[in-house]
C-alpha cells in the first residue's frame, strides 16, 4: 500500500516538473516574467494584486491566472480592474498543478504578455510542492496570521525567493514582530527578499511593484 | 496513471474511515467527547483553546492532541496552561489522519478524560477529507480572513457541525460581515451552529465552552 502510494506520487510529481520546465522555457522564450503567489486563505493575495495592477497599468502587459477550489470571485475582482484573468477551479484539489496552469494559459497564449501572475489556491502547505513553471515564487504572510508561521510551514518559505508581509496597517493590533517573521524566514532561506506592504494604505506596494518591473528588466533587459 | 491514483486514494480513505470509526466507538465507550478543530493557519485555534481550557479547568478532564507540520510550539502553549498535550508532527503531510491520532492517543489512553481536543494542521482544505473519529467537527473562521471563505472552501464548512468566528474584536478594522459569513456557511450546512468569539477580549468564549459541556452532558447525561 504505502509503497504504491509513494511511487504514484513520485510519477505525478515527475510529470508535473517536466511540464513545468517546458512552460518555464516557453514563457522565457516569449520574454515573460511568471510569478507564483502562495499563501494561506485570506492573506490578501487578491487585494495585493488589485493594488499592484493599478501601479503596473500602462507600464506592463499583465494577465492573471486565478486558482481556487470553487467560485470565480477572485477572477471577477481582477477583471473589474480591466485586467485579463482566467479562473482555474480545482474542484477540491488543494493546490495548482502545472497541467491546470497549462490549460488556463492556452486560453490567453494568443496574445503577448510581460508579466503573468498565478494566484495559487489559499493553502500554505500543498502548493509548495508543485512547480508551476514560474520564474519567481512569492510567499505572502499577513500580520493577523502570526510571526511563527515560517517555522510552522517551512516549505513555502524555503522555496520562495521573495516574501511579502501583508496587512502591515494592522501591526498596532497584533503581537506580530516583523523582525521575528523575517529572521525565521531567513533561517529557512537566507537570501529571501522581504517586502512590507498594506493593500489598504498602499504602504510598500509601489516598492514591490517596481521590484517586479526590475526583475523583468533583469531577465529581458 | 490517473486510475491507480484514485484507487490508492480510495483505499487510504477507506482504511482511515475504518480506523476513525473504531476510535469513535472507543472514545464513546469511555464517555469522551472528541472535538476536531479545523481552520486556516493563524485563525486562532490555539488561542481559542488556551482561553477555553481556563474556563473548563476543574470542571472537565481535558487533553489536547496538537497537529502541526513541524515544531511543537502549540503543544508547549497548551502545557503552559497545565493541560496534557501530545504533539503530532506530520513532517510535511497537510492534514491529520486517523492513524496519527491513534498513535498520539495511545500515549495518554492510560488515564481518564472527558473532552479531547484535536487541533488539526492549519489548512482549510485537506483536513476536511479525513475523519479522525471525532464526535464534533468545528471549523474556525477569523475576521481577517474574510467573509467569503465558506464559499471558497466549502468542504470544511459543509462537514463541520459548529462554526466559530474568531478575532471578533477586529471587526471595526475589516470589511467583514458576520451575517454574510453565517449565511454562506448556512447555504452549505443549514444546521451549522455559530459562535462569535474573541480570545483577546474573551467575548463569546464562555458561551462556546459551556456549549461543549452541554454537548458532553447530552451524550453521557
């Protein structure tokens, strides 16, 4: 029993990684920066995206793939910003896989894009195990969740190149130490780059959006 | 490939459910109420438990099984309240399964208990699929997460008999409608019982703790 499970899992992961690698190459050949956003439910992925899209408007051609278990509410929120969004409804699956992303991507691959955001399913655990072909993995941590989350959910923080602290406006109401959160994340990934943001006040969002543009320019000059 | 995965999954689930049923019977035969707590990371499961344990102290014999991917910080927090806690570290697995619970339970089954809390891994998706033999499944939803979460993560809310809204003291700072959260949860499970709590101010915690004692009395009179 156990052995079969492991072998099947390994095959699934290997197929996923091969497809992810092919996607990564296709996107690079089309000069795209693809960003995979990971976080708990309610950490503010969509709110951060909404603000970010306002800043990037007119500067970059941006599209969004929205991962959810059910509902297409997040895609609706993005479309309300005048940005192309494709909803991926996983129907119970707790993470996005490369084949779901490939199918959604097909629907907008006829046009040219500079940045493609993939908003993963709200889950700090399972999505960390699945490469989607992204060039940049970003983990969000909201102030209300607590500064102990990197230590408790290490894989998401170990595999992310950037970490965005969100809902920073709530700092006065929580026993949350950004320094502790950052030092725990750095224990897992010493080179992790950190942004401190609030989608409500706008704090740090411009810095984060500019860093994305820089990242794009570094790749495609 | 796909077919094998499904069959293995089904076998795993069937074995889980059989063991869960055996645990449920054992616990009932020992006049225990077993409560499975589900929520996102950082929704305040441990904080609610800490407060609840203070209220139940001297009235009920309580123990806690603490599920986490890594670290034993939550068990330490519970022990600081003078309450027996067994840490279950899943080592990457995104939910608790009945066999993990059975092993942890063995370590304290030599003594008598009235209420056993199982704090599941912080994850609003995967734990919903695994019966742990509990008599009462409770889902927590914190104000900062947003009132759209029942619709987006339906299985957790459909399988829970009770829902506890947490961090209610933060209501002034969020665009969170308890009425909307409740009505979305009731669309999924019309008989869901709702508590509104704040571990910080203590709001509603006594009502919730008393309801647990009532539930216990209803079962074992």
